[in-house]
């Protein structure tokens, strides 16, 4: 699907947006193809969590989390990055925020941005569903029986490398496309852990698609934390870089560890290790 970009003008190809949008549906197309080969086409909608919708209360909770958690992931990254000294943050004066908000003021500006992110997230979800049917709808349930840690790592790495045709052209990581492919795997592991959880919790792929859409719509918030006129290396800073994965990584590890301890015998190292794998 990305071949026309490589044979043409890359990211400057006039049809880039259309090609990138169509590319987002290749995971769903692949999942459908495999399901048909397995003669499970008649149960494809149910297997991938498209329909029917189940557990209405869990579904609503997942929708709410899909609107909040992706924004939290994006916002925490520049804060942690600034504290470490990698991100060029201005967390005292927020000069750039005041500059872009103009006469409206930071509070009203952020309120407007929140509304725009929700609306853009809903619109982006219509494209993100093409990925999520493949990654969280089809792949995630097949990996979970091998252990949650395995599912998080394998689905994240596969999802990350899937972005390679665009990243190697300079998308997302223009300063280091090669390292960008590896970095995208890190992003996808962190975000994919949450998307996988709400897929399992809601038994539906739609909250994951919404969260994916909101994440894509909110990444631009990172710039509001930057020092005016500064630049950054996205392989190091923001949620796209390693400093953005530290806090979510700690949270994910803590949740897996607590889950393992609760389901095993307290104090048994071997039991903890075994449950982490499960």
C-alpha cells in the first residue's frame, strides 16, 4: 500500500493522506483474509469484537477511559522529559501556551482544545478501526492465552514495525528514521497495553479504536509544554521517545506484578514469575 510513496515523492506525494488512510485498513483486511482461510468468516464480527456490543456498563467505562487515558499518556511525557533534562520544556511560565492562546487566555484555549480533541478523536476512530480490528480485535485475543506480558510485547512490536514504510520516509521521526522504527515499537508497546486492556475489559474493539483516535488527535499537545522556539528529537522526547515511556512502563509493570502476586502465593518468586508469563 505504501509503495506509491516510495516510488513517488515520499511524504510530499500529493496522495499521501489518502494512501496513509488506506494503509490503516490493511490490518483489518489481513485479519478478514485469515479468518476466511480458517473458515471463520461467519463469526468474524463477533471474534474481533465489532458486534454485538456486550457488557454495557463496562463498554461505557471503557469509552470514558478511551477519552482520558490517551491524553494523560501524551501530557505526562513532556513533564517527565523536562524533569530528566531531555525535553525542552517550559513548565514554569508556559510561554508557548500563552503565546498561542492569545487574548482568549490559556484556560479557554485548553477547553477549546479538549473539545477539538474529542471531536477529532471520534473522526480519527473511523480510520483507527481499520488498525484496531487487526491488532486488538483479531491479534490480541490470540496472544493473551500465552500471557499478558507476551501479548503486550508481541502485539506492540508487530504494530510498531507495521509503521516502518512511513517512518523510514521520515514520518514521526524525521531526524532519525532508522531509530524511529525501533522507537515506534516502544510507543506501541506502551499504548498497546492500554488498548489491549480495554479490548478485553469491554469485550469490544470500539473503545480501543476511540482511544487510538484520541491519541492521534492529542499528540500535538506536546508542543504546548515546549520552550518558545525550541526543537526536540522525537526519539527521545514526547510520548514518541523513550522518556515518554518511563512512567507508563512503571505503571504497566506494577499492574502485572500485583496481578501476579494476587493470583499466586505471596512471597514465592517462582509463582510470581510463572504468573507474569500467564
